[in-house]
C-alpha cells in the first residue's frame, strides 16, 4: 500500500534560508519533496503566522492548492505569497508547508521556517571626501590620484557595495568630463566607515596646477542609491600663474617715471597657494625682447610674497636711465615659488624714460628785470562726473567718466578705479587699478573706455565703483561719487 510523502525539507524564502532582509512583500517560497514510493507531489498547503506555534495572527492559509508536479527529490517551483498585507518594517513571520502526492497522500507539516521583512532606506550622501588621503588637496603630485568617502545608511546593517564618481573641470559639473566611473563594484563598506581607495581612471591629468571637482554616490546591498555627495576639489601640482597687474612706481605703463631707479612690482598668484621667493625681470628696447637689453636681473631672491598679493618694490638696476630720453622701454617678470616651480613670463608692460620736474610760464612783450615771478598755482581736477559702466556682464565690463579741471588747458592722463562689494568701500576689494595711464582726456570730455581687470564677478550681485583722475601737472581729483553696477551674467 502506498504511504504518505516525507515532510518537506530545505525551506527557502526568496531563495534564502530564514532571511532577515526581505524587501519583497509578496515573497516566494519553495521546499524539497521526497516520497518513499518515489511519487510526485501535485498539491501543497502553506500557513504563514506571526507566531512560531501558529497560534498568533494567521497571515495566510493557502489551503490545499495544486502545483506543477514535483518529482521525488526535487525542489518545488516558487509559490508566491497571497495572504494579508505584510508589515514592511522588521517584522518576523513563520511558515510551514506540506505536500500531497499523486495518490492523494498528505505529508506531515515541515519544520517551521521564518523570514523578516525589511524596509530599505536609501543611503545618506557620502561624506568626508578625501583625495590622496586629505580633505584639502592642493598639491596633487600624481596623475592617478585616489579617492575615498564615508558610507552611512539609515539601515544599520546595510553595507556599501557600489560607487559612482564624476570628475569635472567645473564645480557645476557642466564643464569637461574628466572621468565618469559609472556604477562600479567596491569592497563592502561597513556602515559609518570609509571606503577603500578608488584610483582615478579617466582622461589624462597634467601636473599643471589645474583644479578639478569631484563627487561620489554609493549603492547599498539592497541596491538603493544615495544622492550625490557635496562637491570636493583637488589641485594638481604646478607652477605659479603668470604675474599680473605690473606697475612701475605704482603706475601701470606710466608715461613718466618719478626717479632714475623706478620700482617694479607685480601680483603673484599660485594654484597651490605657495609663496613667491624669487623673481627675474627683463627690460628691453623691443617688445619682443630682441632689442637692446637694458636690464636682465637674473633669478634673484626677494621677500616671501604670499599668493594673491603684490611683490615688494624691486628697484631698477640696469643700464642707467637719463630721465630725459623719452624712450619707451618694455619689461616683463616671472616668479619662482618655494618648491622652485617657475611661472610663465608675465604679459609685457611699458614705461617711458621721462621725468617731468619743470614748471613753465609763458610771457610775451615783457622785460623782466629785478622781478621775481612765481608761476601761477595749478589747481587739482574736480571730481569726475558722468560715470558710465558699459557692456555690463559677468564677463565684460568697461567704465568711463568725464574729466573736469578748473585749469582749462589741463588734460587727464592717469586714472584710478576702485570696485568694492560695499558702497563705503570697506567691503571686499574686487579691483583697485592703482594709478594707471590713459589716453589724454581733454577738459570737459569723456574718457576712453577702461576695461575691468579685477577679481571674478558674480552675476546679479551689486558692486560699487568710483574713479579719480590725475591731470598733466601731477595733481589728482577727489573721488567721484560711487555708482553701482550689477553684472547680468550674459556674455558679450
């Protein structure tokens, strides 16, 4: 006589034995059927309960239900849960199963299995981003730097299993894509721990002082993805920037000098924030520096100059100037920083070998004998008027103003502009042009346009500017009234 099947064995939920992280609220069950008579099983019954003695809340009683024939010794097909709604958050349920064979013999209940539902939350955005083991990476000396970040997840037992990194030339990630790793596997990261190092594998980097921006996100073991991390950055090791804002006796491209040993200075900036410690200056009669060499200083030490500041005054020490030749000379400068990296040459600047120390008085038809005549006093210019910013954008701004002088024949020959974040000019200095030469301005007329040459401006931010002029006698005006300018951010 045919006997009943054995109790089902090797119960699996979602393909696992007693899993604790079931996110599918309609889980799938299976078990192995064995029968001493080698009969196949064609029916099953499953009970799911909140209590392991099956005396709690009954979540599902499938009753006797047909199933695809299970041959002796084989695993059943998956049986999908079809009971009351399961709780999604850390609730343990218990289940058992029995089979009927082709002779309608019923097995005993299986041993009790269990599963725990799990509501997975997305990981938090990665934090504490490091490049080459540092959160402040300003001198990266390898073209294949490594990155890491801390993985954290609201689900304490979750681990980080995948990452994606983006490296870009812009902090908005709209510039050149240097590397997009895509979703890539990583050694499991324990919750609250730092990832293993991830080596850069994008377009070739150069040791040129360029700053790059990067971000990262993680996937957890349930395949939930975090939001992007805050943006981090790193700067490649490189030389200082080319010097800017070259001045002679605190003037840009002066048409007159104040002594036969004029002082040279320039702005030093370095992407790695290194200080400048040495300089070299060339002065020549030709703008291509293939004329007469007036001065080649060679590499000379100077007082350490932090990045973002002007060098100390460097007195001319070349072929003697005359102060009367009215010759225009061309000069350039470069800096070395503390790690001996050297900048490119600066843009070419000029100065004119002429010192104006004379005052003139013209009289006709008068015989002067025993008479001491003092030349008439020159009056300083009045404050500039008709201030006018042009081409207002974050990329291109020019200024002009009207030169006014009580001495009718005087002309404006120098200007100084200040641009500031505060209308009292006590905020951030965006630009101080210093005393700078300009094409002569006839009395009562508007100056030529003066192009902005300061720090980068932000669009839709209000800035304040003012201007003063020097006349051809060396006297300067009061500051103009301040005027605001708001860059629009539209390129010209």
